[in-house]
C-alpha cells in the first residue's frame, strides 16, 4: 500500500526543481529511471500495489497512483494532471495511463485543461476502484491489496489496458480537434502540442513508444520560454500572497465605486467596459474631444456586442453606458477611488507635467 502523509496523498512533483531547471541551475530530470521504477516495481512487480489516496493526488502524485494496481480514495479527494499550467507535460506516464483508465476524451479534458475531478467522478470513470471514509482508507486499501495477491481481484496494469481506447476513426477525429486548438497557441505555448504528440504515439504505437515520446516532449517543454514564464509566475503569485506589512495586518480594502481611466484606446475602453459591467462607474479621460468621442464609442460598441450575443438586454446596456462619464480634465478625478493609466506611448508627451 502506498500512502501519503499530513492528510494528503501527493500534490505532485517538486516545482522548485522545475524552477532550477528553467534557470539553468539543475541538470536533466531523471525521468527515465523513475519510470522504470514505476513500470517494473510498482505496476508489474511481484507484490500488488494499492494507492491509498487522501484528499490530493495531483500531477506526479496521480501518475504514481495510476501505476499502482488499484486505487482507493476518500470522498473529498481531488485527482488531476495540472502540469500544463506550468508549461510542461506529465512526465511519469500520465499521458499513457490516464487515457487507458478513463478514455481518451476525458483524459484530454483533464490534461489539456488541467481539470481535476472529485472522487465520485473518478469512481464512475474507473480512475479509482473504491471510495471510502477517511478512517477506513488504510484498512480498505490493505484489504484490496490482499485480495489482489490472493487472486480474488484482478491485478490491473493501466499501462497495458486498451479497452477504453477509441477505434481508429474516432481517434483521428478526437485528436484532430485537440490539435486544432493546440495549433492556435503553438508558437507561444508549445507544450500543448508536445503533450498531444505523446498521447497520440501511445494510442497508435503502444504505451512503451508513447512513454519514450513523452520523455522527449517533456525535455523540450521544460526548456521552453513558456515553461520559464509560467513557473516564474507560479512562484511570484505565491510570494505576493504574503507581503509583510500588508497581508499580515488585517487590512480591509475599501469599496471601489468609481475608477478614473486615462486613455480611451483599445485597452482603456476595455478597462472601462469591464468596470461598468461590474457596477463600477468610470471617468474616461482623453486629450481632445475627437479621441474622447472615439473612446466612448468603443465602450458603447463593447456593450452592444454583449446585446448582439444575447448576454444582456439593450436596457441594461444603456444603463451601464450611462455609468461612463467622458472628461477632458483631471479635475473630475478628485472623486475616483482608483486611477488607471492606459495611454498609448505616442500620447504620453501630451500629458501635463503634473500627471507624471
């Protein structure tokens, strides 16, 4: 039986290692060796293995669980492969085992959208074998392992399953649709395409070939600009979640009722639209009447597009547009709760020195 600690099975691979890798401060991740351990000992070893999943089985944690011969989960468990959010792909057999356990369409949804699922859905899909109360988790997992050892239950090896894989015609249609979406962002997010390479190789050529492609694709993804940027964002977002003197003193944000937006171009008008659609009034400032009229026109057009898409009524659009006050003076900004600068660079020279 394989279990976690401190109330969770595993949150996944140590992301610090990805950060070191993207910064050039760590060597290649020893993926091949770890996959050999999973394949030879965890999945196909003489002893049956059962994952006892409590609360979290994400990323490498779920990949480890999928290599086990069976999985038992608690009701609040969340299972998923969120690697693409970090610019990489599953590297411990996730691209091969998940499609074989839950089917290709659902596995693509979970992997490509980094969408986790709950224990009950996992049970319905066949990703877990039992859902039991937390106080019964270990005993039920041990019992299941004994049943497999005594051949009372089959010893399942996801790496070699094929009953949930689609036929050739269905596969080509499903993968083509996934490729179409990945191609649109391939230039800036290549890991989506690389992930599909591994999945496709596994379905068409077998899991062993798929695992080899998965390793190559992982190595390409982890050295990409997308991975470096997304990993950097991951750590930056967590650092800003705890700022000494700000987040630890119990500050309560005051309500934002009015926002001043300097600049009515594409960005400024978009910000103004977002504000009024959330019930916040806007003072839209421009340097001359021509630019101001154009900015107000963009806001109105944004709202009209919502009407055309039947997302709001014309009456509501008119009401929201009335929340935007056009202005050629900074005097009106005395009452705003927040000011946002959205001026194009060519216009900065026209700003008064007092606005620096």
